[in-house]
């Protein structure tokens, strides 16, 4: 699932980890990076589940390259559409749905 503000790199499936064992690490890491770690069900040891990269700091290409060095599955941040000053939220919904009111 793409996130709106972060590129994502899944290293391990969440189902491999004990429930409620996840922690997000941000200290002593490159700027804009987060690491999600958890306790593996099989070994009881801590392991990296995924990386998150702030899209304001990490380009998609840079994040993807880092992800590849960890044999992860990369997904770029979700592209969001800004509503312009001349476009209302309602008109955007109508246009996206194809409806004519």
C-alpha cells in the first residue's frame, strides 16, 4: 500500500513478526529515513520489517536503490492531486467519478 508522504521498502512480511512487537526507529539514521523493526515469531530475535523514506528528502530513485541493497520490495509514495484555487472539492469529485450534475 503506497503512503502519501513516504516511499516504502518491505523487507519481511508483517505476518512473520509477533503481534504488537513493532517499533519505529528514527535516531542515528540518514535524514528522512525510518526503520520498522519487530520480533520474529520463529527466532524471537529483532529484525527489520521495512524502511520508510520521506519523499521530501528521498527521491524515488534513491529510495529504490537503498531498498534494493536490502533485497526489499519497493513502492514509491502515493501521488496525490492538489486542488487548485479555481477547482472546488466537489468539482474534483464530479470529474473523477464521471458524473454529470
